């Protein structure tokens, strides 16, 4: 109580000074608030302008990128189309090449078969030529032998004609006709004849005797075995003579 009683109440001057300080502090705070707000609005305004600019730039960049991407995609599509067309061309070419290859292999096989056939045909022709040459030589040899036989027969015929009244004539089919005369004493001009030829085996073939001789076949067999033609003619003449006297 004593202390309270000892304090002196503030005077009017002190209260006025205190109020003044508070007002100054409030004014300073308000100024600071206004300056902060102004700076904030300025910052926000600048940022907003920058954002708008960035957004516009982003839109332009995105549009340009979209256009470039569209062009790129079209180029890629053309490349894909070109690749597919090229692939189709390659497939067609491969198919044609395979067909040509198959045809070539088929042709080679046919040529090979033809070559083998030609070789076989050539071998057959060669065999035929050799066989023909052998047969030709055989025929030539046989012809020479026949010519020799005919010469001998002709020589014998000349001899027999003078001595035995024998005439030999060459008739159709490379045959020889033997004609005897002077057999029948009463009628020496009457002919007694037979025909002679060579068969495929180059043996004597006797036929067409007039008058007919039954023993002619036997004479033919003997002359084939002995090749003694003079004896054969003598036997035939004897047989004709026997017919006259019998």
C-alpha cells in the first residue's frame, strides 16, 4: 500500500508520447505491408505474363512439333508402303526365279534323258553299222562264191554241151536251167531238163525236172554233201537215159 501510495501517476505528456510512438510504428508497419503487397502484385503480374508467354510458346512449339510429327509419320507411312511394295516385288522376282529354276532343272533333266537316248541310239546305230558291214561282207563273200560256182558251172556247161549235148540257160530268179539232148537215140532233139538254184543257206536247190525224176531229191542231197557237181550231172543224165530205155 505504501509503495502504491508512493507511485506517481503518469502525466499527460508521457501518455501523448506513448501514443505517438504507437502511431509511428503502425504507420511504418502499414507502409511495409503496402510495399510488400505492391511487390507481390508486381511479381504475380510479371509471373502471369511470363506464364502466358510460356503457354503461347508451348502451344506454338507443340503445334510445330505436331506438324513435324505428322510429316514424319506420313514419310514413315510412305517408307512402309515403299518397303511393302519392294517386298512384293522381291517376292514376285523370287517366284519368277524359282519358276525359271524349276524349268531349267526340268530342261536339264530332259536334255540329260535325250543325251542318254542319243547315246543309246548312237550305240545302236553303231551296232547296226557293224552288223550291216558284217552282213555286207558275208553277202559279198557269198556272191563271190556264187560267181565262182557259176563260172565253174558255165565252164562245165561248155564242156558238157560239146560232149553230152547239155545246154545251160539262165532264167528268172537267178536260176539255171539244164537241158540235155541226144538222150533218146530215136529222137535226139527231145530235151530232158531240170532247174537249179541256190537257197538262202547257199546250198543247191534242184526242181522242175521234165520228165519228172523221183531220184532227183536224192541226187540233190548227195551234191550238197560232196559238192561234186560233175558227178551230179552225170547221175541226172543216167537217170533220164534209164527212163528212155525202160
